[in-house]
C-alpha cells in the first residue's frame, strides 16, 4: 500500500516537473522573441552604448 502511494507521488512530481519545464520553456521562447524584436528596434543605440562603454573601459 505504501509503495503504491510512493510511486504515485513520484510520478505526480515528475509530471508536474515536466509541465513546469514545458511552461517555462514556452514563456522563455516568448521572452526571447520579445527581446529579439526589442533588440532589433534598439540595435543602433545598443551598438553605440557598447562602443562608448568599451572605450570607457579601455580609457581606465
């Protein structure tokens, strides 16, 4: 009886882990797409910022 409950608990834990991983992967993909579109919009300003910060680091 105890063994059945234990295996049931493990299987429910595994299934909840898989569903959690799947949902986090989906939200991660959505986040990456949003980030990518944002980066494409602000690409020039990011390049300028990186150049300025790189020059500032080299200057120090």
